C-alpha cells in the first residue's frame, strides 16, 4: 500500500453555530458579517431592516440544491460567508418532507416507527454537514448555522442532572452539528435583579454570546476564546483576532499565486475539462486512469466522500485551486512564469 501523507495545519474557513431563543439577536449578529449570503425560508423574518444577500428555499432538498450550486462556484467571487437561518427550521422542513414522502403524519411513523424517522433525519443532517464542508473548502467561505435553543434537562452520567440550553433539533441531528462545528456559541440575555424585597425587580440586562465556562449552555470552541463576549459582530471578531484566528484569516494566509505560469496551467486544465464535459467524461474514465486515481486521492482534500465520482470532484473546486492540487500530487508539472504544462 502506497501512503498518501499530507501536512496538516494552516488556517481554514470557520464552522460556527450560534443558537439562542427567538429574538435573542442571532440574525442581527450574522447580518453584520461582510460578504454574507443568507440561506433561509420565506417565513423567517429575523433580518428585519438588514440589507444582505438572501437565497430563499422552500424545502430541505432546496437547501441541498443551493449548497451544490455554491460548490460549483455560482455564489460569485465576493461571497465570503454563508449563513443558514435557521437550521432548526430547515430540520422541520426535512421532517415534513419525509412525512409527505412516506404518507404519514409524524416523523415517529416514518419507516415504520422504532426511531427510523429520527435516524433518517440524522443521516440527512450528516450529509448536509459533509456538503457544507465541501462548499467551505471549494469556495473558501466561512459557514454559520443559526439555531433556536430549547431548555432541557441534561442527565450527566458522572454527576447530577441540571438544566441546559441546547440546540433545538433532534438528538441525532444535534450530534452531527456539534461534531462538525469549530465554535458553538449561545446568545443569552443576562438579567440582574435586586436583592431581598426587590428580588423580582429587574435592575439591568445585557446580551452576551456565551462561548464557554458554563454547563448551562451547549457551547464549544477549538480556539482560545473568552467564556463570553457582548453579543455583537465587532466583539466576536475582536475575540477571534485576539485568539490569533481572524474571521477571514484563511484568505490572508493563502500562498501567493505562482505568477503567469499557474494561470496558464489553469487555462490548459480548463480547455481539457471543457473537452471532457463534451464527451460526458468518458475520456477521463477510459483514457486517463492515473488522473482518475489522483482525483480519488484528492477526495479528502476537497471534502468529497470516499469513492466519489471523478466528474463530481473536478467540478467541486475553482480551476486554479484544482490545478495547484494536481501539481502538488505530481500529475501536472508546475511551469515557470510564461511556461506550459
């Protein structure tokens, strides 16, 4: 077996989940992100007066279609962040779609019961996360999932039970989202009251984005972030910069282009791919087995599942990025400036 060893590390686009009760300020925070595209349903109205790019979807399958279109580069060069508002609503649309397909009334009845409906929802959420990963890598965009919260009792196997703000999605869908995210924050309103006889009077309140330090919230971070910051885009970005991970740091960290040589190599690759598309990729399958094998090796880099078809892989990345990966894999030669393949 030939090993395929790669070097880890380097800045990559962020995967962020922000949850909280309705009206907590999740959408307002995300609407301040530069270069953002909101994927939402027509009945979500949290944007209010914020002017941002919006793509409406009516169903779960519509959401997947939009993600695939973005992977193909249809979001345009100015796209920097994709926000799904909210993943809770999208999960409810998925449940409705599955119930409609199965001709039943509730998700518990899908597949004949015994939890099969919840399993199907969890599988679909895992699939969405894998496609968001492909989009994140192909388009170099940060991904933000907004989610409603619900208060639930957490039964700690090693201790006592306690109440906790959790993501308002099914258990198996929640596990997929929590495993995928780099950062999970909870938008929370901190209320201060008086003491003794004034205990029921609210003295002040403030909104925070909780990032750690409390078991009362489902939170997570792979960075050195403070336990909480004031709820606002500017406060979150300052915390990320202090942790050495600016929001768009992955863009600044991109290696410099290899001059005109890499551009000419991308042009050669573009012409070759145009010819392959015209034949339905038959030449790629039959006449270029080595290239096909390399495409399979690149699947983890692109974020595609193992065994993914080569046409899907060649369509998943911008040509300049694909050309650079093929050069790194030794399939294409890196020409000097002004050179050819």
